[in-house]
C-alpha cells in the first residue's frame, strides 16, 4: 500500500526439471499468475531457475543457453500485463564467457541483468568450471531477448512510483562472502535485497541459513527476500530443500516449508517506513563507504489495503514463553546491575523506597533486595516506607506491609494525612475539593518524606515510575516524578507485570509469591482519591488515561519506528481488532499524542536510570524533544479520512 509504504514481496521455487527450459518456463509463468492474485509486487525465483542449477557440463551446450534465452523472452512477453518486478535465474553468455545471472523482468521487458559475483569452488560446488565472476564482465549492456539490457554487478533498481523502494540483487554464495554485495547495495540505497539461491541442505544448515539471512537484513537495515532451489534439482550428490525466507531489518517475516515435492510461493509485506526511519537514525550506516551504482527504473502496481503482516499488540512483550522468560530475567539483571553500580559509586548501601502495594514500587523493591543479595550486603539496608494517604485501601496497605516483612527489609510507616491537611490549611485549599492540588500535594509530601529520610541515613531514594508513566506524563512533577535513581524508568507497564511475575515464579518463597500474585491482580491506581463506599480503589488509572496496552503499542511504534497518526491508527485497528473498536482506539490515540507531546517537560529533567530496551525516553541519550513543541500537526493528521 503506497500510502503507508508497505511493499508485498514474494519468494518462490518451482517443481523444476533439470535442463528442461520449456517445463520450467511454464512453471514460472504459473507462479507469476498466482503471485499476481496474491497482490505480490516484487517476486524472486531461485538461482538458474530457468535451466536448473545442477546442469553441470550441460552449461557448455549452446543449445541450453539459447533455449534459456527463448524461455526468458516468453516469460517477459507473458509479464506485460502484470505490473510486477520479477527476477529469474539463467545462464547468459557475454563476450564468449558464461555468467550465472539474475534476469530482471518488468511489464513485458527485460530491464537488467546482474551476474553472480562470488563463485564457490569447493567440496560439492564447482561453479568456476562453468561460470565466471560478474566482476570480470566488461560489457555494460548486451542485446538479450531483443532488448538492449544493462548488465553488471553495479546495477540498482529504482521504483518510479514508490521512491523508497530501491532493489538490489545478489546470488547465493554472494551472501556467504565476508563482504556481501548486499552490504554495498544497501549503502548505495537499496531498501530491498533479493537473493536467488540454490543452497543444498545438510544437517543444521537450514538454521544457519536462516540466521544468515535475518542477520544480513539487520546489518543492511533492509528487507531481504531469499528464494532457493527445491525439488527437481538433481540429487546425484545433493538434495535441495526449497528454503525460502523473507526478512526485514533483523526480523523473520515469513519462512517456507522444506522438502516439498511441488513448488511453493511465500509472501510478506515489507515496511519501507521502518527501513527508512532506522537508516536516518543510524550514523554508522551513513558513514560507511558508498560505491557507485547505475540506476535502472521500473514501476509496480499499487496494492490494496489488505496488509499481509502480523502486528503484535504487545510489542514490548515476547509472545513466546521461553523468550519472555529470558527477556524478564535479562531486564531484572540490568536493573540490579545498574543500581549496584550507583551504590558502589556513592559509597553507600542505603536505599529508601516508598512502597504503595502497587506494581511499580513492588518491582523497585524486588530490584533493591536482589541488589543487596548480589552485593552481599544486608537487606536491612533497604528502608521501605509505606505512607498511607486519603486513597490508601486495606488491600494495597496489607500487600505493602506483607512484602516488606517477607523480603526482610527495614520498615517505616508514616501517614501523610495530617501533614497534607496542615498543608491544605496553609495554602487555603478546601479538603473536600478533590482536584489536582488535592492529589499532587499527597505525591509531593511522600517525595519530601523519602528525600529527607535519605538525607538522614545518607542513602538514595529509589524511583519507582515506569516508562509508560513517563511517556504519558502520569506523574506529579517533583512528586513521584523525582528520585535519585529510577530503576524502572526503562521498563514499560505491560512488561513490568511480567518481570514481577518472573521474580514470583523463579526467585521467591511461597509467602512472597502469594503477595506478588495479589499485587499483579490489583488495579493500577495512584490512590490519591478516597476509596469507594466498599473500601475499594475508586481511582483507576486506565479509566482516566486509557489502557496501558494501547499506550505501550503507540509508544513503541512512535519512538522505535517514527510512525505517524494515520499509520498508527491503521495498524492498531488490526492489532487490537478483537479487543477494541476503531472509535475507542482513535479516542485514546488522540489522548496519547496530547499527553506524550505536552508532558515532555517532565522527561527533560529525569533522574538517572538504566535503559533496558530499544525504546527509552532518557533526555540524555534517547528521546530529545522541546518541552514546548506543538501537537497540532499530529492531531490534524489523526483526523484525516
């Protein structure tokens, strides 16, 4: 979809017959027809797919290379009604030398030929017996299939109707080279790399191949489409599994089955916005030495709004249990090591934490006690303070006290009610007016208590606020907004829950685990307004600012990929299709932009805290935005039809 820069790519292998160009041509034509039905715009076939990779000395036969050209010409004629970028593999003779080539077809024409650069000549592969490296190709253009066609390893293909789409091509062994052509092609502007391959299978090679493709897509900050030969290639010595892969910037989007008797076509939508955004931010990429490439222009059809892509509604949280477990353990260790370094630097073991019985302060307390264990200091060096106020419920109070006792830290209880009432009297505030003054006075009183206690014992106040709260500005300025080291500042709310759960399951006794599980079941609340008539929490954060799972989704895609409001709305509607209505999503997306932009002043003076993931809002190294930026552009874009 041009509007949002999704490009539908396909990788295909066919049920091939070695040296039967007529059969292979028909299989390719049939696959092109199927690809068109799927809305594919960029389509790659395997290496030497018109003849078969395993022809051996038959590549010396002029009859084979002539018939390959005839077959390519017929495929080109067939493609004239398909606005598709098609690449097939063929042996081509240039100046009396045979090259292993990728032939590019677009709307009835052969528009470019890219010869293979690196030829294997070891073990079972002896390509240098039949082919020469593309680096030896002197001619810059040849007559092929009746067209004057540019040829060379220095070709790059630019889309005329989608400027962000620039295609580079390499062939099989090229990817295994120390410096693959795709590295230079991507630096030269290619946002999508196609690899025509004939990679045989061995035990363990499939995983290695997948990692190679995925890692190269990350290194190139590009989409990578890999099409490998399958059933039908000669099995005299080798077996080809037909392994096809589509990856984007280090993420595997689609993978084919292997060992199928028939051909297979896979497709996936590559997001050019992600690639362009990441390249703009990556100075290492721009500082790399650029080569000189000859542009070849093509056009493709514009596909409809049916996006072939899965959008994870919880981008901070791995869906796989084992991966999530590893992620939580790593995050917890980063938090612990960050705090340990700070304590070591200030030559003090004393930590002060305000414990509310809520999720964030619970995680901060767990980090503090684990830091004590790791540094081999007494947990009593942690002073956990509970400060009941006007909104404190029995449930959160009991959980706070229970956790402090079960974890073996020092404990202090200081009610803030009298101090706040005196403060209200001093400033002339009606105690029955439950406004922002009423709420923020409590948060600031708690922070003052913690700061002064820290001075008394020569320790530091451990901040409890998380990344999602910082994004939304859901903190009282110079209240819970402030600390001396914020251990949770890089952890989003949707992930805080899982880190606490991981500690409960893996590093807690039965009593502590039970308390942690009840904390996880407690509604998120600042508890600054009195409880309801039944003594339950009356002030639920997500009722006021919207679901955190939505805001974390918005935050991730705004900061990580730079998505604008319309694209954000589109993908959010797909990610949460079974959970929230489009109207509901749009309402809270507008609220996200209002708060995210207007609350920057709270982030501009954040305390230190460890970064744990790719998205962080530290004003020192990650997110830098003026505190007085206008939100008008984003709100206007959101309202467009």
